[in-house]
């Protein structure tokens, strides 16, 4: 077991790998020539950090696209992952690429807009986490300058933030002062020399060219000027070498973080526009410094958002609270400078990004009726809008709700939709503290969180563009899975054109509402009883859906029209979730009666051999003809597609049977053979679930299967079956299968099977 010393040592190792000893200016230039990324300008560095994590494939709104892993917050175990909105994030990265390359949009302020609980704050945290961790890597190192002026003249004025350095300790480490705005080290070079360095760095590179156009910041310029004047008066040759001597100037690396390469202006931050943008003058310090009638940049606080974010990223959060400040930002991205005072300017290299709720757009449009005389027209032209929306993918919304409820942070990266579907339906167990302080487990039964997520998604979708044979649940499934399966027919997302798709996700139930409803249900007492199982501690899908509908009238965020519209959409969700529960119960009943794959493969092999007029090799190595009776038994008993009357003597198939085999089995086999063309094709190579009708045999059951298998079964006896009956035996093994194979607890299996059988009983006869 690790002790305290081990943890301390682990931190030591991490810091050793993160920080470097300060280097000379010429050493830094050599480093840049070897590894240009360490000198990247702000937008390029941000782009490199995002791209460094690679991409993964996702399906959103029915379309497969590549998603940057950076936005999964991998460095922080996914705690602040931005779920969904992948196309918006990709457009953001495309903008960064354009800006970094100098091809345009450099004058733009990137704007993320959207309703509450859509992931905008998570984006901010994800950017902070990702940039911080990237700056700890060798390729992501970030550097700035630090100065020691006291060492130039033991009796002279030192450099400090507001105070003179001690001349008696001129060479001490405490007299080194870092640029307060993370100035780029190459800024110390005159423009012409800097251009030559960058030409050497960019020459022959296929990457985006590095640009460093900023002059020294005012604090560093003060240090430079003091040193230059002293050495000039001394008549020193090689003046720049004297100024940049390692006893005065060093290049040091820093870890990017809020206040150190990342500036964030929060809604509660106040002060004048200049204070919020760059900082403020410290009057007491001005009096202490020998400023000779001018404002000394040493007496400036440099705590404004642009000062903190210089060199990388500036974020204005809740931008509607700082609408007055946005006007002051108009020329910053274009001119790349801001003023500390009338005579003191500061160059800025920072990617500007603002985050807001829709109320900012209302503020910006308040004078829209004045058209050409709109005083905010110039500001609106500078804003490049990226709109976050509510999630319209069932899997993503389920993942988000689980995060809100449990605090789990892992990002779902299933390789197939079957894997993803298994996670969507999973139960959630949460320990809840009772009034006497005892922790008791409460269970959201399988499909419960899924039901809440599906209902939330359905309220966010437009229904005016639906084909007549689809409902909003179908649209939600299509968006999440990329296709719809109806019996043997598969309909791909590209087969549909939703003309109102641009409106999907703009409105609807936010995840915070769903979270609060589910949290309240954990503490609600339910009047349910069972002699063995704690059914009162189980929250079922219908509990959640009923509570969400009831909660609409109490939530002030919904209008009367929204409440009415959302209430009308719950029935389709209930029907879908019941179908999922029904499938679980059916599969559990028939779990030990499933057709094994060997039997299915044998049937497919015989059908294919009959169609191609080829014999079959049996287990003894003998070549025999396809068996018509084998095929008949499979089609009647396992597929349930035909009856004895559909076959003649000896199992000869009718025209309908022949057509079925050709259209449903042979066509799928031929498609598979075509996809595998170039290889030797064999039926044994086929993934059987690639054939829809066979997939149904392997994975689906119906109540007719139950009738044929259990002739004396009666669902009306399910809740309390008579002792010794077939119903009792079926229920016992069904509960056991639901627990062992389908993720249910005994209590949730009891309640789910009760609910299903209660509905089945009405139509059993």
C-alpha cells in the first residue's frame, strides 16, 4: 500500500517532467529551430493542442463524422467532456485553422451561443484542462521572458512589481521577474531579425507558418530600456548582447493555466472596461517608483482578462453581462493591441472567445429595426457565431444524465451500436442517505434513465418534417443509430431528409430539469410491496416519465405552449420503452430455448446450396443434397413464417417459400459475397446477424414462440402464480434470467415483468 512519501514523490516526478531550468535566449532560438511548435502563435497553439489528441468516429443526428478527442477532456478522465455538438466543435476548429494560417477571420471574435445546460461551460473547462496538460508535454512547452535589472548596477534601480529590488541582493533569484503577460520570447528581437528567425523556422515546413508580430509588453520594455540606457552610457559594444546577457534575461517555460496564458472574465467580475480588459494602475506604487513624471508600467496590475490570456486564449463568460466590454474588444483581434494608458500600448496575441446564453443575441438585436443606423452593427459583424444546442442523440443524453446523477466521467466510446445500446439501457444504483443517516441503495431500473433521456430528446425535435410512417421516437432512434430496422427492412439515415433539422435542439427539456426530477424520485416513498424483494426502492421508467410530465407545470422555464406540446409527446416514449421492457421479458422467458448458431448456419447452408445447385459436405465428409425437411422445420418452428400447408410432400416449398428464401436469405448472402469479393466465399464465413431475417431468429422472440413452447402458461397469473403451475416455473426462471443476463435486480425484474404481463394479459386470448 502506498504511503504519504510515495504520493509526494509522484508529485516531484511530475513537476520534474513539467518544468525546465531557465535557458539563454540563443538556446531558446536553437530550440525553436529544432522544434517549431514551442514558438507557435496563439491560434496555432490552440489548434495544435486540439489536434494532438487525434479524432474518433461518432454518429450524431444520423450522420457519421470525426470528432476531436480533445473535447472528450481525456487529460481529466472526461470530467468536463463536451458531449455532442460535434459539428459545431469541428466548425470551431476549422475557424482556428483559418485564423492560424492567416487566411482570414483574424478580425473575428469567436462566439459560442446557446441555451443553458448545452455544454458551453464544459467547453470552457475542457479548454483549460486540455491546454494546461498539453503545455506539460515536450511538444506543447510554452515559454516567456524573465528579467533581472538589479544585476546591471548594484547601486541602481531594480525591476519589480511595484517595489525596488534590493541592490545588496542584486544577483539573487528573487530579483528575477517574469513578464506579467507571458510575452513571446522572440518579441525581444528587433522586427527585422525576428522576421529572419521566423523565415528560417518556416522555410520548407508543410505546417502552418508561425507568426510573432507582437512587440515587448510594457513591463518587459521598461526592463529593456533601463538596461539599454545603462549600457549605452557605459559605452558598451554589442549592446543587444549586453541586454540579453543571461544575468539579465532568461527564457523560462510556464504551465498554461487560468491567469497564465488563459484569461477568463466571469459574470461577477466588475470594474471599468479598462480594468476588466487589461488591469489597473496602482496609485501607491506610482508614488514609490522613480517615474520622472510618467506612468511607470511597473505600477500596473496586469490582472485584466487580456493580460491573463495574452499568448493563448481569452474567454468572456456570460458575455451578456459584459455587453459594454464587447464594444471595446472590437479592434483588438484586428489590430492586436490594447492600451494601458493614453501613451502606453500593449500588443496582444490571444484567441478571443465569448460564451453567452441567447439573451446576448437579444441585446445585440435591440436596435435591429434601425437597419443601417444600428449602433451595434459593427460589433455583430465581428462576432462569428457557433451555436450549441440541446443534445438530440439518445445515447449522449443518457450519458449526460448519468453524469449529472452519479458523477461518473468516463466517455462512452463503444465500437458498435450494440455496445452503445447496452449502456443506454443499463440500470443505475445510487446510495441515498435516510433521515437517520443510513445509506440505502436506490435503483433506477433498466431502461429508466433511457426513458428520461428519450423523452428529453423527443421534446427537442421538430415534427413538421416527419414522413407519415414515422414518429418522433423513430427520428430520435435514427439520429442516434443512423438507421431504422423494421422487420427485414433497414432504412438508412441518408434515405431521409428532415427539412426542419436545423431547428432540432434549439428548444426542449434541459438536462438540469431531468436531473432534478430523477433526484427527487430517489427520496420519494412508493406504495409497492413484495414478500421477498425491496420493490419500494426501485424507480421504474413510468415513474420517471409521469414525474417529468407532472413537473412541467411547476417549472417556470416552460411556457404554456411548451408544456402542452411536451405533454403530448410522452405517449410515444412510453410505448417505445414498454417495447424495450417487453423484449427483455420475452428474451428472458425464452433464454434457454434459443436457436443455437449451429442450427441457423446449417439452415443457411442448405438454402444457399439449393439455390446454387451445389451439394453439401456432411460431418462424415460425404457430399449430399440439401435437405428440404430440415429447411421446412426451421422455417415453421424457428422462423414462424410459414405453416405445413405451405409445403408439399417431402417438404417441397411453395412459391411463397421459394420467394422468401431468395429475397431474404440469398439476397443477403449475395450482398455479403459481393462485399467480400476477391476472397474465396463460403457460407461459413458469413456473419449470420448480417442477414436481417436470421438476426431476428438469433435475437428476437414473440409471444407466439412462448405459446408454442409453454402450452399451459397464463400471464394473468403472473403476479401471484398458483403453486406447481407452469406459470410459476416460467416466472421463476424468467426472474433468474433477467437478473443473470439482462442487468436487472430481483426487485426491478419483478416490477418489470409484472408491468409487461399486465399488458400482455389483455391480449393473450
